[in-house]
C-alpha cells in the first residue's frame, strides 16, 4: 500500500484512541505514507509524529461545508490505496466513499457503509474503543492489541523539565460536560490531603483557568500551581508521564496520560468505563460510586446538568477512594 489515510475528526480523546491504528499500520506497512485527518485544532497532538507523513485538518468552525468540499476533492486527488474511517457519521462516510481508494474500511453503522469495500460490525458490549478501532484493520494486520501513543518532542520535555524537580501530581479538574466533571469542592478535598513535600499542577485549557483558580483559593495546600492554558497538548503529556499520579475526569486528559503511559486515576461520575473509553496506562484505576444508581449511566457523553437534579453519581464518591492513590 503506497498511501494510507485514517479519518477521525471528533474530539481530542477520540483522536488519541485512534492512534493504535496509526501504530499498527506503520508496523505492518513501514514503507507506506500514512496521513491522518483530524478536526482543526487537534493537529498539534501530532507535531513531529514519526510515523505520519501529513496531518490533514477539517475546519468545522467556519465555512465547514465549503472546507469539507475542498478537502474531499483533495483526498480523492491524492489517490490513497487505503482509507480507514474510524467514525460513524455521514460526512466522513461520504469522504471515505468518494475517496476513490482501492480499499475503504469503516463501521457498519456509518450511513454510507454500503459503499465501503469492507465494513466492520461496531460493537458496544464492553469492548474498549481502541479494540473496536483495531478491528477495522485486523484482516490486513493481525488481532494483537496496540496501545495509544503520542510523541512529545525533546523541546516539549525540556519545557516541563523545571516542573519535575521533586514529587508532583497533576489534576485535570474540568470536563466539557457537567455530569462528567467531579465537583470543585471534592477536588479541593483531595488536594488538602497532598503530602507536604508534593507539588500539584492543575491542567486544562485556557477556559479552565478560572475553575483552577477557584480550586486554589479554596484549598488549604499551598503547593498548587495553575497551568491551565499554559501548556500544549504534548507538553501536558510530557508532564503527566512522570507524575506520581494524574487525577482526571472521564475526559481528554485521561487519554493524554494513557498515550504516554502516565499513572492515572480517572473519576467517573455519570458515565461508566463499560462504554469502552477507560484509562489504559499500566498503572491506572477507575474511581466511581460504590453503589448502583438506577439513573447511571445517564448517557454516553454526559449532560450539561443532572437529569435527576441530585448528581449522586459524583456526590456519592468518597474522597478516600482518591487519597489512596496519592
């Protein structure tokens, strides 16, 4: 295969969980040029990636349809030997079907899978997302498992090296969804149990800065630094790699930690790891409410408010479940 395109234009976490497909295709077809198509804004995850020839981007924020049209024609003009679509949506299905590639592979739930040369059954029965994605290429590779991986550069590691002078933790307290975000007060309780000689870095995007500041104001511990919006994705991953522990929600930072095998404690509120998006680091653990709730899980992605108006899936988690990982 001369040229391969992998398509995943969803969120940061979804893109990271598609990286095993990149890894495995490179291993089996080391001489092929592998391109990756992502949503604009996520391309920095792959700066300097050793196995990618080019990272294509789809700008969905402005003139999305026009941008898609031009991108679709660019893909067809490139004449890929293989297109692997790990999504199940109309637009990426259209791009796959229109690509003109000799082989097109995607999930059967894609609206246009009828036009793929091969379609794979999309399973939700407790299978992890990386294993679902790898099923797409099992027939042309093998059935071995491959972990997600990102490649922070030497400058990325050098940038965060001054932050690694002693024992440190990271906490990524935010989420796009309210019901996936452990409450601020509970993060404060965790931070108040930090060892006296430890440093803690709060990570997140620029719009998470105010939440992190509020946490610092309420916490008794003084060894907390707000880095929200100050690090790139790969710099954050480089920092997470050597932390004593990385505390996250069921959100993108959890997958960043997995991609560098950083120790991870992931707090699950309204969602459950059975959906297939759990942490994958060698040292990883899920923390969730210990008793069953009839309303949990309430959705695959979470909500902007608790549908039952009590948010017990978060409030029922004991701080001791997290402090044991300090």
